[in-house]
C-alpha cells in the first residue's frame, strides 16, 4: 500500500485517479481548492482518504499544504493533477504550484505531472512570463514548462521516477462534453506510474500517453532549458529545487 497525494481531486481525472487508488487499497490524500469544493470529495474521505484544502493560486496556501503533508506520514507518490485551461490562474496552478510542492515536500519516491498534447505548441522561453497570474497566460507554455520540470526532476533526482502524462482530451469539466478521448483511459496511466512495479512504470523522464511513451517537445530534454526554467522558478518563488 502506498500513500499518494492527488491534487485537484474534486472532479474529472483527479477524482477518477483518487477513486481507483482507494479501490486498490492505497492510502490516498485528496486535494480541493476550497471548502465548497471539498464537499465534492466527502465520499472519498468517507472511504478513508485524507484531505488537504488550499487554493493553488495562493503560494502561501501551497506552502501550508506542503508543511501539513510533511508533518504527517511520508508520501510515496504525488500525482500533480490540478490544472486550469485559461485565465490568470494558468501559470500559478499549472507550473508554480507543482514546482513548489516538488521543492518543499519530503520523500515522495514517484512523481507524476499532468501534461497535455498542447505542450508541443509551447514556446521554450521564460522571458516575459507572468508567473503570478496578474494577466492571462498560455496554457501551452505552462504544459511545456511542467513537462520540462518532470524531465529535470528525473535528471536531478535519479532515486525515484518522475514522469509526465498526456491524459488525452477527455470530457471533464475542463475538457468539455465534446472532448473525443476516453475519460476512463484518462487517469489509468497516472495510477500505473504512481503504483505499479512494472519495469516500464519504474522508468523516469518519460512523456506518456495511454501507457505508451511518446516523444516530447525537443525543449523538454534540453538540459540548458531545464536549468534556465528551474533557476527562474527558484528566483520567482524564493525556493530552490534541491
């Protein structure tokens, strides 16, 4: 049994992953943005899940969540699922929050970051990015950044797998009802990477789609870009990635 944090668990892929992990007997910690959203996971809490609450647009809330989790039993894995499609929260939620959690949490052996096929349209530059969300940000850029973060962590922390996953364009609240991909398949790769002893699931630095490793944007494995991104995020947040 593993202890696993799933961010953005109130609906969609995060909820599906949390449900599957609980059904498999794992110790799951779910996350909701606020108390109203937390009501949507009370059935999961009733089945034994832990709960953390905090808005990922608020860096202090992310730090509080990290401290709360570090004060409890160590995590074995984190599925960085929380994400937004548009608006001022794109950079804070899609890259700043997972970066801070990665830098602050002690001990997760496996890290899974939700990417997107949109990352191929991202621009590999940190210049002029509005990290605080005072204006709109590019979803594609944010997903390129988080995919590169997953690859950088794989390089810098070889003791545990770190991977990015494209879940497909699935009919969640964010994806919309007309999304063409299979919602059921959308969460399985994350669960597999977080828990399986399959030799493929224990590899690191991959970009996955439906349990198949794919070729990511060339910048993802560019060490100079990774280092530039980590340096920028460290300076922006005041928190370096150890």
